[in-house]
């Protein structure tokens, strides 16, 4: 089975899981008593955050391996994960803001969870800007690896922020009293299906982006070989 | 059914952004693939000019 077939198969799996998640969100799950229909944003908001956190953890791991082994594969992996993570972190901020408006009465508040998530987003925007400005240089890849590792420190801070500081952001998955805040088993099932769909989506998009970056690396190598060959070909 | 607009907006943005990003990757991949093929063929023709015995010459003998 070649890489293209795996990517197509994964794409079909993503589509099926996404349709199942949408069915669960809009048909199966009961409407939450306090917040009403807008609470259903939660079922895609949390998986977006999960994908962003997983991506940033992968950026850090890839950064460590790149600095250790110096293999371009790890740099490409880190770059791909950073891009995917930044997009999903942006989606977390946007969907959170849309959810906050009817519930809190404001698009944005400088709450600890929101602020640390915004910092995380800006850190990885900085990573992408650095990579973009540094071009294809080895130094840019090394700096990127260091920034990716340091920025990942904010991920656990975002996760524990609702426990560390006073906040209005709900702690649903693990409440401050312990246990989870989803009172209906259908809510738990819907969240699990959505998490599975977004995990498959994350792997699929990461594969696509990684392959693109590998192609770019191969293109660079070939362009170098071509320049050498043309030089040698001149009389 | 209050706040249905917010729910619709959130889900629409998620799908538009993801679809747009996947489309961007696909287009970039197609462009890179074309560029790679052109470079590989140029490299192959240069290689055959420099070493005729390894390509056409070898087959004729």
C-alpha cells in the first residue's frame, strides 16, 4: 500500500467520522439546560483545542529530535505540526469567542484560559514568521526548533490555567471538584466521536502538509544537483 | 432556538477554514509535483548528455 492510497483512505475515514460527529451534535445530543443550543459549539471547540495541543507537543518533540540528530525530516515534521496547530488554535479562539458572546455577553475577556491560549497562538504565529523570514537556512530550522520547544511550555499552562487562577471559563472535562461536567452519557459519547474525528483529521492534514514539505526539500536538493550538473556541463 | 446564528457561524467558520487549508495544501502539492517532474527530466537529460553510455548508448550496443 503506497503513501497516496493511505492518505486517500485516511481522507475517507475523516469524512465518515466527521459526518458521524455532526449527526451526534445536531441530532443525538440533548440541548444543555442552562446555555441552550449554543452549547453545541463545545463539541467542536474542545477537539480543536485537542488538535492544537497535540500539534504543539509534536513541534516540541520534533524540535528536540532535530537539534539532537540534525535530520531534515524532523524539521519538516515540526514545521508541518506548527502550521496545523496554529490554524486549530486560531479556530479555538474564534469558536470560543462566538460561544462567549451569547453566554458571557462579550466577545472577549482577559480571562486566564483565554489569555494563555492567545499567547500560545501568538507564540506559534511568531514561530511561523521566523521560519518564513529565515527561508530554507539551517540556522532558521535550528532557531525554529528552539522556539517550538520553548513555546510548548505554554500548553500545560493553558490546561491548568482554570485551576491556577480565578476564571469564568468552565472546567468541563475535569471540573474543579473532580469528575467531569457532562451530565448526560450522550454528551460524553458525542464528545468522544468528535475527538476521534478531529484526531483523524489532524493525522490526515499533518500527512498532507508533511508530504508537501518533503517534496519542497527534495526540490531544493534536486535544484542544487541541477546547478552542479549544468556547471559541469559547460565547456 | 435562540442563538442559532452563533452556532451556525461557529461551525461554518470551522469547516471553511479547514477546507481552505486542505485546498491550499493540495494546490501547493500539485505545483511542487509539476516542478519536481520538470527538474527531474532536466537532470536526466543533462545526465544522458554527459554519460551517453549509461543511457541510449548502452541500449544500442
